[in-house]
C-alpha cells in the first residue's frame, strides 16, 4: 500500500494519491493528515473498510466513488468538509456524521444503495438538495435539534424514510 502526499501551508499533509489493493486501508501515523484529496480511492472496489485519522478535517469529492466493497467507515470527530459524490456507489449500510460537519452538500451519498441508517449529530444545520439522492435502502435518519434547513429534494428517489428528531 502506498500513499502520495504533499505538505500544506500549515505544516500538515494532504494525501493526494493512493496505490494499493488492500481490503482494509490504514493511513500512515508518522505524519499529521488533515486533507484527503479528490478521487483518492475512486473505483477501488476491493476496499471494504477505511480507518481515517482523527486529524482529517476535509475529505474531497468522489473520494470513495465506486468503492462498491466499502462497508464500514468511521468519520473523524473534527471533520468539517465533505464534498460532492463522496460516498457515491459504496456499500456503506450505516454512517454517523459528526456535528462538526455543518452542511451535507448535494450528491454526497448519491446512489449509496446499501445505506440504511444515517446519524447526524448536534452541530449539523443543513441538508442540501440531492444529498441522499437514490439511496433506495435508506429507512432511518436521525436528525439533531441544530438542523434548521432540509431541502425538499434532499432525499429524492429514496424509499419511505423514518425521521427521528432529537
């Protein structure tokens, strides 16, 4: 397994490339990683789980697009930004989004057809249009009291969803 990285102005690192075929991905612990670049694992269907460093604050777009084997991921508690198509076409069944992520932007979980449960934590304020578009297995979404804006198209083309309010 190999990662490519570059130092960013604050002295931390952005992981901007991956070469490997592991089922379980673990990041190097000898550097402080804050950014995972766009397309990092795109199309790596063999990946089943990813252990993200707690230091990650930004995850790029399309990062897990097409990772059809990806079933499990724990998002870092200090994560601030999740970009479009981040979990498109994965096999994640359940996800907890930390409250440090204020907004779920369009197409973040597009066509995540195995996703059944979503837990949003206190601090998240907005779910944009098409954030969960075509998540056909989605049945339960746990909403924090801080949520003040949900687009009427946020869950477009999903089945029947039970919303659980804090």
